[in-house]
């Protein structure tokens, strides 16, 4: 049987960008581009109608920017949003993650990075793709800063539902470690790490690892200096 097809919606105000992404993705056997949108309003409408699995979302678009569109799509559908940005430290990336985005990519990525990113975001398994950006997420989220009074190790109560091992797993996820790296760090199997991650996300009511990272910084469980190099 053929693998399930990942349905993708591309939202960007530049037709050449949309077309280029569509050409790259549509030739993949497990990916299908189901629609395009040139602004945020149309992106939200298309997401409601087409119910894609993944939305490639530009940040700067007319009528409604990518941040508002991301928030609406994540609120109203089950689609995962992958934000596209021109700059590696775009001031809007943190807001996009807070709005519910599952990750972000630079527009100058390689073709294989785009394809893999769509698959990763669709699966909800990884922090961000490509892996080189995991250090960047700490910088971006760190700029948003923890809530007033939160410092390293501080906790506003949201993490109280976690066991000690789940809390430590969250700490390692926020540092940018993969499941395999966390397993080596904690001297457990990778399967055990996957179990801890799944339980942690479920208890905290989070969609994916990106939201877990944001929460870890907001609660002060980790600080930007804790990121994995």
C-alpha cells in the first residue's frame, strides 16, 4: 500500500516562491500540495476548507500577516504550521511559535531540507528541521524572556504535573537534544525517551516539542545559555 500523503498548503505573497516550493514538494511520493494562498486571510480560509496537514507560512504578507494567520489556523484546524522566514533571527519568529507554529525554516534552505522539514513537522516528532536551527530556537525564545520573577529553575506551577524524569526530559528537549542524545545523556533507551516525551506533551497539553521548548523557557526551567551547542 502507498504511504499516506502529507497534504500541504503554501502561503506566501510571492508567486515564484509558492511555485518553487510546490514544484519541489509535489514530486515527492508522500507529499501533495493541495492549495496556495497569497495572503494571511486566504491562508486561513484555505486551511479551513482544505484541511491540510502542514501549512508553509510566510511571515510578512498583506491583509493579515503570518502570525495572525498561524494563530487562527492552529486554533481552528489540526494543521501544523511551518513558518518560512528570510532572516535567521526574524523578530517575528518567537511570536509565530507562541501563536502555535511547529517550527521555522530559512527561505534559502536546500530542497532536501524543505522536504524533510515538511515530513518532520507532519509527524510532530522533532523539535525543528533542519537540526542546525535547534540552537537558534534557544536564542529566539530567550529573547522573549521568561515571565517576571522567573529565573533558572523557577516554576510557576505548570510543570508540577510532570514526574522528575519527565521534567528532566523536558529540560533536555529544550536544550535542543534529539531523542537519541537524550537517551545517552540520561542513560536510558531511546524508546524510554519517546515514552517520556509523549507523556510530557500529553500532561502539559502541548501539540509538539516546539511548544514544549517555549514553555520550558517561559517557566525558567532553562535559560538561553543552556542550549546545546
